[in-house]
């Protein structure tokens, strides 16, 4: 049992130290869609299932895969939430630099727009993150000026 725990601990440390920085590289500038968020969650759950392995069911005493809730209990980080916090930290720095830097990050796309709904822009993602945090009435650029609230 102790050997199994040590292997799980080592695998989770490798995941945190090597794999996550690769996944997080450049995430400050991504514009997420819900499909990409779902794919990242699937990736994270897949790695965690391989890390922690199967579990015996109490009722049938057969081996089974861990459910998402059980994975969340074993591993407290959520990859999408971490990416959003990294992005918001970067946005705070950019917003405090001045208006010219914000315009550089949130430029308008050029050319004709394809059919269908508009593509989600970087600024749209930031507005959604600010609304998720509970600041619906403030503009994100104004909110980022107050470092303690940000």
C-alpha cells in the first residue's frame, strides 16, 4: 500500500512539474471556446485516471475506473480554473500598463467574418471571467487598476 502511494505521489508530482507547464505555455493569450475547455478537462481526467489507477468497487468488489468526482477529491487543482487565474493575472498587468497595451492585446479581427456566430475574442473571454468572479457592473480595465480587488 505504501509503495502504491509513493508511485501515485511521484506520478502526480511529474504531472505538476513537467506536463502542466507545457499545457500552460502561452495560455495568457488563448481565446478559449467551451469545446477547448472540455478537451482540457478530458485530458486532465485522463492523466489523473492513469496516475491513480483503478479502484475496487465496495459492492461488487470488481475493478472500475475512478469517477470524475473521485478524481476531484484526490486532486484539488482544476486545469481550466488555473488557466483562467493565470490569464487574469496577466490581464491585470496589461491593464495597469496603459491603454495602448490593452488595444494591442484586444485588437479587432480584419477581413470578412465567416458565417455563423462571431468567434470568441480574447476580450470576450476576459469579460466572461470577470462576470464569473461576480463583478458584473464594472469594466475589467477599471477593475484591474485596483490591485487588491483584482
